[in-house]
């Protein structure tokens, strides 16, 4: 069970709805552009070749088109889901296209590479926003709290995947029917609502299970 089952396409997939989640984040980004960039979104899309990550990029761009006043996709580049590649592509893109004011990344490691490039280029955080799809670890959750470059991200809640897989395995063992896709929850998080879903402990950010159970 997982997001890549090309050799077992008949088996149920446990995954977030990549297109819908990306679109919700894109709508948020479009509204952010209205509030901070006079409605203009000049986008660098740091994507990846896999089907699920392509859906994230397409969903984000669709949501952005729905809510921003003017959008231009300056570049859409395969960052190979690597920090080093994302860093270099971001650095090169911003050097050639200083009009870029928004970056979408298909996962956290790509986002962190983009953020580090912006820091090294001394880009003003007030004129560029990075939106990540994932929020799977403490690094990007902390980035949300600081508010530097990353005003919001799409939380996939990886903590939920394990329990859902176990429930699906038990159902399969008992020969109960399963849907083709078991959709896991997602939410657009920012500094304003991060603590509704996670609380900071001595070991890092921990999920607020009561919040997810109430919503889903």
C-alpha cells in the first residue's frame, strides 16, 4: 500500500488527494498574492516527474489561477526531490528572473533548498513567498512559525498513514471490500493555525489527534 503501485494497480492506494490538496494550497497562495503582491503571482514551480507530484503542481497552479488576479508560471523545473538541485535551480532562476515572487515545491526537502538559496541571495522575505507540500517534519513546521519565506504549507499528516494502512490490512485480511483509494486528511497550515494541529513538546512537534479525529 502506498503512492506508487504501478505493478499492482488493482490494489488499494493509501494517499492524500494530491490534486485537491495542491489546489487548496494554490487558492491560499492566490489570496496571499492579493494581500501582499497586488494580486500578481510570478511563479517558479519546483516539481518532480512522478505522477503524484505532477498532480501537486497542477493542482497548485489551478488553485492559484482561481484566486490570484494575474498569474504567470515563469518556470516549471524538475528539482529531482533533492536539496542540492532545488537550491541551485532556485538560485539560477531568481538570478535570471528577479520578478519571481512565489515558489511552489512538491515536498519539504525541495522547499528547504529553495529557502536556503533565497537566504544566500539575500532576497527580501517580504517580496517572495515559498509554499511547500508536505510539512512532514519539524524543519518546515519551524519555518512556518518564523514566517521567513514560507507563509503556509500543505500538511499531509504522515502520522496518519500508518494507522490507515493497518486498518486497511485488517480489512483485507477479513476479505472486506476496500475502495480503490483510501484518502488521508490534509490541511493548509500557517503560523496562525499550526498549533491547532500540532503542539511543541520536548522532542519536537507532535500531532493533535483530537483535532484530526474531530475534522475527519
